[in-house]
C-alpha cells in the first residue's frame, strides 16, 4: 500500500512539473476574467477541488461594458467536494463566455490529490475540459451597405476543443497560495478565416491571508497575478473587511485597468451572496455561493 501511494504521488509531481515546463508563448489573453476570483477558485485552479472540506457550489454572473452591443457576458457554475478521508478532491465547472460574435461553453472536471501537514494542506490538481467554440463571422457588419462582404468572414466556426490543465494549491486556516495553468493545449481557432487565431496558455498565481483586527473584525487581503504572452501582465490586489463573519465590504485594483468595489453577505451558515462593480470600465456581476454540509 505504501508503494502505491509513493508512486502515485511521484507520478502526479512528475506530471505537474512537465506540464509547467511545457508552457510556451501564447498569442493573447483569452481565459475568462473574474473580479471575484477569491470566491471562484476552482475556475482557475484544479487543485482547489475539495479545499472547503464540504460539498460547495458556486454560481457567478458577470456582465461588462453595460449598454454596449456585444459586450462580454460570463456565467459559471462550479461544485466540488472532498472524498476518501479528505485525501482527494473532485470538482465540476461549467463556463459560458460570450464576447461579440464568439461564444465558448466549457465543461471541466477537476481532480486534486491532497497531502495534510501539521501546518496546512498541499494539493496537486489536474483537470480535463471540453470546450465548444463558436464564432459567427457571417453576422459581422462591414458597412451600411448590406451587400458588402469580406472573404475572411464568409464562414462560421464551430469547434469542439479538448484540453488539460494542472495546478498547485497550499492553504492553512489563515493563508493560501496557488499556481496553475488551466489550459495546456493551444488549439488553432482560425480555420483559415483569420491568421494567427489560437488559444493561449495562461499562468495564474493567487495568494491571500486573514488578519484578526478584533473579535468581530477581520481583514482579508489577496492577489491574483496572470501572465500570458502577447498581453499585459495583470495583477489584481484585493482587500475585504469582514464584520461579525457575516458582512464584508472591500475593493480591488487591477493594475492599469480598473478599480473594483466588492460586497458580500452571509445569508446563513450555508449561503453567501456577493456583488462587484468595476470602474472605470463599468461591469456588474454577482456571486452566489452555496455550501451544503
């Protein structure tokens, strides 16, 4: 039994290391962007699966650039739970992301192998995903003349794209840190329509801590760093102030992009609701998180 555990752990470590070494240059920033990333860890890191130590379900709706036709709209629904004496975690995430004429619908299954230490838990995760990518190029309007056409936009794209991802996640009662690459395969999206249209690998780094100011007040700073070749390096710095473990207000700053206002309320021990508003590029969205014990 010890040999099985030893070689199973070794295989996961080797797979994770080789996966990160295989990260190469991408073309553009494409993965879904979340203002409330601290509520939706499974969407960016498979190692997050099972980390809440109960069955947890999170739903999120985000709409950007309100009032502009074709503005990005994103919906996610994810659930995860620990199994086998909390040694592994399993998760499932559904993501629907629409921007202009393009739409991505993804189904993602996550697996995490968890190692408990005296100080915290280290999880190594892998995920498998299927994405249905659609681009309705024939809906593009070139001018006021309805007969105007462009050969590059005379055919729609509809592709099914499998993918794999990996990540590490370490956490204690007060601290967490993660490193992940959700998509390892760079699929060609062009089909001859547009040159150099490809998926890109994204690297995510997350970290956060909880400070007790008083018995009724806690401050929870966190950050998300995102890197992909061909796009600016992105960092979100966030801080929430919790009162009585029931209400939270806070904000975040996405360097060079936006200031975000955040709020969350715990309706019960099992249900919490969050809301975020981005400035100066207005967007709005909410997070509903359900924990079933």
